[in-house]
């Protein structure tokens, strides 16, 4: 199971733990991932994602899941999110 946000592609980063004596040891900074269910107004159902807290705030800021996916770049999205994006675009084109 990868520790990667399904909507933004945010993943683990590496850096250093620095002690008071300036000794450096390698460490990992993990993203703050949460399991959430987001409602799609176009599809009329909820979709489960594993996204970062920052991505959740961005989804709210942009006006919901449909608006977020419309602006999102395809290379940042997971396979599941890309499938949902295509379903939403098909539903809006048909309507």
C-alpha cells in the first residue's frame, strides 16, 4: 500500500533529524493521509479516496470533488481518481 495522495500525488519526502549537537540522521516525512468519502454531485454517489489533509482543504476551496477533478492534471491523479474524472466528464457531456 503506497503512502501517496490519490488526488495530488503527494508522497513521502526524505530529510534529516538534526540533534542539538548537529548530528544528522536520515528520516522520512510522511504525508498526512486520511480515508474520506467525497460526494460527486454529477454522479450522485460517494467515492472513497485516501487523500492528504491539504488536498481535502483544496477540494472544499474549489467547490467540491467535481470542480477539483475538472482542474486537476491527469498525471497527478491515481488510477481510481482518473476513472472517476472520466465518468464525471462523460456525465457532464451527456447532460
